[in-house]
C-alpha cells in the first residue's frame, strides 16, 4: 500500500506547481482566486485531458504545449452549464412520467401502490430472508411522506387517514424512487406508458423494458449532475441498451458502431426524444447544440470526447 505524502499547498503554491508543469497562467491572482472557490482537485478532472499522453491511456504531469488555465476553467464552465441544461430537462421528464405512473396505476384503485397484487411479481416477491424490492421501496416512500412538509401531504394527514392516493403519492417521489416504481409496474402498465412516449419495440408496441433502462440511465446522469460531479469525458456507469434503440427511427443512428454509450451523447439524444414526446419542443436540443459547438472547440477539445459521432448534427433531436 502506497502512503500518501503530498504536502498541503497554498493557493499560490498550487499556481506555481501548475506553471512548473507547463500550464500557461497569465493572471496568477485570478488563478489563485478560482482555485480557492472551485478547488485544485475538481479542476484536475478537466485539465487531465490537456496533459501529455504516455503509452496507452495514461498521461504524465506536464501539460501539452499551449495549454492555458483559461481553457481549463472554460471547459469546467461548459460542463457546469451542460449539467444545468440536463437537470432542467430531467425535471420535465420526471414530472411527466410521474403523472403517467399515477394515472395508469391509479386505475387499479386509489391506493393501488399499497397492494402488491397491482404490481409485478418480481418487484414484490421476497425470498423469505430479505425484504422484497417493493418492501424496501415502500418503506422509503412512507418515510419520505412522514418527513414531508408539503401542504398536500399535511392535508391528507389532517383530513383523512394519512394515506396518499397513488396520483398524489407520485408527487413526493424523487427520480430514483419513480424509476424503481416504474420497473415494478405490471407488464401491461409499463408498456402502455412506453407507448404513450413513443418507446416502441420492433412490432410497434410499447416497450416498457426499454423505458425502464432509459430511466435507470437518466437517474444516474441526474445524480452525477445534481451532485456537481464531472460529466465531461466521463464513462457512464449505466448505459443505454442499443437493442432498445433500433426500432425507434429518431434514435436508430445510436446503434451505429461509432456511437459509444459509455459517453453522454446517446443519453442526450434520449433526453431530447422524451422532451419532444412530452410536448416541450426542440428548443432544449438547440441550446445544447449551440453550447457544445461554440464552447468545446474554443477549449481546444473535440466533441467526440463526449461521444458525438461524425454526422451527428443531421440527426434527431439536433436537426429541427
């Protein structure tokens, strides 16, 4: 085990270290200020791509010739703006699908989510030693309800028996809890919601398995963005399944071998597709397109580092 021995450095010393490794810093006072409010370690994830490559994927400590501190900070800011755009889109998707789940499950009864018979057996089944996925999900939801100070939750506590109808309960679900509930719906209910969103299989029927996969990926990306982690150049831990994309004309290009689902590009396409199906238009896609096409080259980086393939601008959702 290697012992960590690197010393604590003042912000001025951090600037000096970066300059000694070839990073061009014209305004040292401003660089110190930015390091003091963003952090050396956070920015290091963005300047890694600017370091000189070694054999394989490794890089040494010195920067490529001509690299400036301003380029690194600009790349950091592009990533920050991209995450804000994503969170805005994911909020609209989350709210739309919450409503669909509440409406669809609610046809089984106002308290359908409290009766395991209304849900998929794989979701509700226990092995006898551990709680089922449904039991764990319901425990978290009831805890969230108890802690909630929302007026509508207090209303049901004071006027009724405290139980929330399913179309009200969905309003307190976060993205993860919503995604788990969708996976726990009955097969026909999942497929019905998928069909409404245009998520279809090769027969043209709703593909609930595909939408479940998409929601897992979107929940992961949302967590990365909400926790202010680096999205730029990141290998996603959860990826879209290409087989689910092939039957959908607007997303068919994502099955091409040159598209890597480890990077954010294909997920951005799915977000744009879902927004359009929810009636939010193409303005979001235009804003993303304008951001990356103007800012990424200005940072001396390439769009393919985000997974953008050749010819992407002629594909949905980027073309009107």
